[in-house]
């Protein structure tokens, strides 16, 4: 698990953003990614794999490994290392294969 | 490897895609010692770009022999899938719950009904069951249909399977039964005598009294070497594949199907949608995406993780070519763009004919001679 | 409008190319996946400028380059924009951003897409708590965050030492470096030459190593057969040294075996590539201006071969100068004159590279993991399964992909492609060249069906820097 160092951003110390990781509130530096928020939260996994159900946490943090897939603000399978945090953002682990919301109120078709 | 390669076998199959592998597996199962020659890793692989439908509806209008052949293949499929599972432990994901072809206007519904009715008339005693289903009834069969879907045609014969698992299972079963698979085996020359074929691979030569050409588009060049012809042209088709999702689509359709792994395949079927697949790629991909979203609006939020472009193997009339050489008895040719649908027929019907030494008379309309006749007529 | 030059990537190469091209009067657009310029090496350099743990080259040189890039008027800079298809013939770049897709047109295209860390497939590398060393550095740069508890860096390469220093400065107390590689590499490296020309870089490296010693880093050398173990997350890292087995309790394991060019797009375009047998990676075939085998496409920076940020920036300038020449702005003689500075800078920056490439030559094990090791992280395919597929007759990674789904997941083979090929080469007793590489296809990155369906030319944000 990772911890924040308040001394890292002396000029912007107060510019923290509150997000929710698996429902729990957490304050992270502005400019951090949603994946970083999950690592800072100490959550045991950001997703479980659709094949074997194995837990994963982010591996590369540069957008190539796709192990940081998470549900962000209700959108499944987002590459959380490429999504900067925003106030009130809700980050939920991606459990197995996503649900295709066919019976739901699907988003407006393009 | 070389020692085996030089040995004379009972049959040589050129082509390790779905058509070649199904025939090679069928021949080996008939007891013919068979070698299957395949290209390298980056050959034009129609097999790797297959949509995976085992599809009967709308095939063979005005060509009852094609409708019968397709239908027979769909019937042969369950046994093929079971045999492959037993032989290799590889499940090929066959499901034949019937399939849907969507219509987006009342006019389309009427035209589709007329087409299906014509197919039923042409089926004769073989029978051809179908139903036109209205949107209201469709909602119980597939979830989240878009408002523009007016209805669909349905036949009980349609289904789908994994082309990739099928290819691997055929390769494994063929080798498990004693067949020799040789990748990276580029054919440099064929020396043909009646009942005696020598295929030159550069480094060595393989010989057999039977030769089956099943190399897709490559057959166009190879066929004349054994007194046959294969007028073929490539037609590019594209498929978009989404990430895995939990099972949601119980039935395959002509534009979208969900694989066993959970991916949704979005395709353009030339004959069904009439896309011009030769124009620029992003435009085609966009058109496929739009058609999918129009059919199932909920697909919009799924991620596309990959896309395929593959070259379909098209004859001038779009139907398969099966032929036996008169000049060089023992040489056969097989070409089609439905390697999954027709796998059952190729393994269980065509291969035994080749093993027995003659194609059945009801395959004669598939001869490439039909194109010569048209020319002189 | 049709740009003279479209640059993909806003790292050192992309930024320097953009600055140079604009100065030469070309109309330029720069697309970048990230929200701010810097690339991976100078990631979030603007936001992290106050962090003492990152003092030095990152803050000074990186900050200056990003500031210079921002200061250029007339570069159409498009952050958070992902290239998903490229038609080099038509100069058409298909991009996705903000929920929609659009096309951008350019006469010439410069790919400055950089490097990725070499995937290090060891048993247990998919366990939570195991990540790449670069990932930990990104967390430090973007969030000021460091790992807690027992932290182990395992592998080799300059980044291991740089990261060790940065983590120690940032207050990580229990840090161990397990250095892979063999003692023989050093003597081989000395023969490569370039130590005098590259003395500045060498001095920086030696200073880093001195600082780790002063800060009490525990270093274990000649490590091999690494394994990560744990139930649900890493608890223990195991390795062999000489003839003995060792184990260490571990909360975070950071793997690194060097960086390799990111060839996803150059491969998708079907450009010529060469296998680098020393660094065990593919690189696009380039001339000294960065020109590829396609007349309209150039590559600059680590995407064309690993050289570090200074070489990348110089390469970006050279590619921009060449673009101006090819677009008819000046003749070949003027191109040479204008390129003198950048050529010299690149030469100096690359001087130490042969030494480093030999010193940190990855062991053959990175392409030959044990049978129980997961190679394709997306589809969870093991090395053993891939060896079986190769024995069944799969002659290349595209056929293995068809057989096993290795490389079919969302990462599109970025993590497993080269390892799969290495396993095939090993099993079938052939070379990497004859096994070949995965052929990626558009979309280069996953995008939603809705984004693809939704074409909105006005949807792509454009910040004119």
C-alpha cells in the first residue's frame, strides 16, 4: 500500500480532492490518477480478472497493462491510471467481466 | 521432421485454415495418413477473421444445392463438436439456438419475408422452417433492442461457435489422430501425374496419391497446376470485438453475437448489409459501430478491444467451389467463405467422399465449370 | 486544416520536435494521451515542481522543456487525446477524446510515443503489491506517494538506482535492491567505450549509487530466479544467489529490467523493424533523421531505440528539421547546417549507451519464464501453455493468439507479445526474426463503441500552447 507525503506538494498542500474508493472517502492530491487513489486507499484489489477471478492492483501506471481497470462514476472497465481524480469521483473495483446494461436504462445511443 | 516429410503419405492437404484443417481431420479419421501444409504466422488468415456463425438462413437463394449443403453442415456440427471435445478436450463453444436477422423498416420486413418464403419453396422436401418475429415478441428473446428495430426473421437452424477454438481443436485432433502438420511450408511447385502428386516445399518434397487444395485465395494460383480452376477474389471484411461482458445475448444475430468468453462481436456481413468494405477502414469501422448501436443501444458503452480485417474468399457468385480434377484424378479443390458454417460438412461429408475417390453427384453444381459455362453462354 | 506536421506524444521528443518545427514555420499539432506535457520521464513535471524528492534533472531540465513547449505560440496541443487509427498514405489521424472520435490531417507524421518498461514475467508478478519500478516513480511524480512497509526493487538498469534514491529521499525506510544480471557484464561493458564522451551521464549515475550507499540502501547482487509469493497479495519475494535460496518479507515488489521501445503503432503500420539481440527488443528501422520505411512517417525518441531523454529531445529536433526539408522549406545542405547542434547533442547523449546496454543487458530469462508463470496477464495464459501451443505447431505469436487468446485482451499484447515470441523461438529452436511479432490493429487503444459511432470533429479539445 502507498502513503501520501504532505511535503511533496508544499505550494499546493491544500489542493486535495475528495474521492470515494469503494464507498470510503479519501483525500488525494489534485492531478493524481484514480489508480493512485486506489493504491493510497489500501484497497486489496482494484479489480478481479474476468477469467480466473484473481485480484489485481495497477501494474504499469502508464496506460499499457490494463490491470487498473475500475468502475469510475458508474462507467465500467475504465483505465484508472489515465483518469485524473475529480471532486466526488466514485471509484469502485471492477469485479470480473463487466455487466452490459441491456435491461437497464442504457445511455443515450450515439 | 525431414525424414517424415519425405515419406509418401496417403493424402496431402494444402492449407491449414478452417477448410483445410476440417478436411485433413476428416481424411485422417477415415484412415488416410495425411499431411497438412500451412503457411507461416502472418499469412492471409480468413480463418482468424471469421465471425463464427453457423448460419443457414439467407444462404443459397436460387441455389438449392447450396442451401442443402449448408443445412447438412449445420446438422453435422453437433457430432463434430462432440468428437473434437472427446479427442482434444477443447470445447468449440457450439450453440445452435436459432438466429435472428433484424429488419429496420416495414419494407425490409416484407422483403425479408418474401426471401425466406422463396428459400422455403426451394428447399422442397428438405424443409425450411422460419418465422417473422415482430419487435414486441423480440423483446422477450433479446434484451435492450433499439427503437428502430421493426422485427426479425428467425430459423431454428442457426447457431455459432468459436472459430479460433475450432481451428485449434481441428489441428490438435488431426495431429492426435496421427496427421502431420507442417507450418511454414510454402509450396514452391506441384508436379502432378494422375494419382501421384509431388508438392515441392523448397527444402523437401512430399508425395501422395491424393491432393486437396484448400489454401483459400492461394487456390487461384495452385488449381491450374492440377487441371482445375478457382476464379477467386478477396473481399475485405471487418469485425469489431468488445471486452468481455457477462452473458447477455442468448441468440446469435447477423450483426452481433456474444462469444462464450463474453466478448461481443460486431460484424458487417457483405451479403446481409451491403457495406462497401473496400472504402477507408475507419469509416467502415464507424459504420459497423453505428449499426450495432442502432440494434442494441446498450452496446455503446462497451469498449472495443480489438478489430479484425480479413479477406473473404469469394467466388464470382459467392458460393463454394468443390471440384475433382479430370485430368489428374486424385486432385481436389475446396473453397468457401464460410469456414465455420461448413466445417461440419467438410469434415463429415466432403472428406469421406475424397477418401472414397469421388465427389457425390449432388456436389456437381459446385464445380468451377459453372463459371466457364456462363462465359460461353 | 491540414497540418504540416502531426506529432504523437508530448514527451521530450515530441515537445522538442514541436518547438523546433514551430520555429521553422511549420504548422504543428501535438496529440498526447496524458493531461499535461512531459511524457513518462517528465510526467506531471509542472505539478510536481515543489517536491524535493524529485530534485535534479527531472525538475530542472524537465520543467524547462515543458515550460518552453507551453510558451511556443502556434502549436495546436491536444492533451488527453488518443490516436486509434493512422492512415499514413492519406495523412489521416483518427483520434478519440472526450467521448467522441475525429480525424486530423497532416502532411507528415512524427511518432514520439516513447518507451515502455520491459514486462518482467516472473512467477507471482500478477499478485497485488507487485508492480513495475516505473509505476512507483509515476506515483511519486503524480501523487507524491511512496510505498509503505518492506519495499523491494528487483531487476537492473539505471532506473533502479534513480528510483532507490528518490524513494529514500522521500522517506522510505525499509528498501532493498535485488540486482539481477551477472558480474561478467561489467567487463564486457567497459569494452564498449564511450566512457569519456559520456562522462557527464556516467558521473550522474555514480553520484546516484553513492547517494544510495550514504542513505543505507541494502543491495543484493547477482540475483536470479525471482519469484513473488503470497495469498491474495505479495508477502514474500524469493530468489537464488549462487547456489543458495533466499527469501525476504515484502509488501511492495517493484520490477524493472530496462525499458524497450513502444512499437505498437509502428508495428500496426507494418513498418520495418529490427531485432535488437543485446537489449532483447524490437525497434523500428530508422535513418539518422528518424525516417521510417514509410515516406510520410518518422519516429523520434525512445520509441525508435532507447537513448534517454536528452537523445530523445535531440532526435525530436532532427526529425522536425527533416520534416521541414521534406516539405520543401529548405534543401539538404541547409538541413545539415541547421541540424549541427542537435546532432552533436544526440551524439553526446548516446555516447554512454553501448556501455549501459552491455552493463544492463537483460538476462535471457526475461523471454523464458518458468512454465507456471502467467505471461498474458489479460487472458491469464501461462508460459507452459504457450510452449504447448508452439509444440502443436504455432509458428508465431499471431497463431498462438488464435490458439490461446494470448494477446487478445485489452492490452492488445503490449505486455506479452515479445515474451510469447521468445517462448516460441525457444520451443521451436528458431530465431526471433523468423518467429516475428504480433501484428496489432486499430483501435490502437480500446475505445467504446459509442465513441467510435460518435464522430464529432469539434469534440477534440485543442489548447493552443
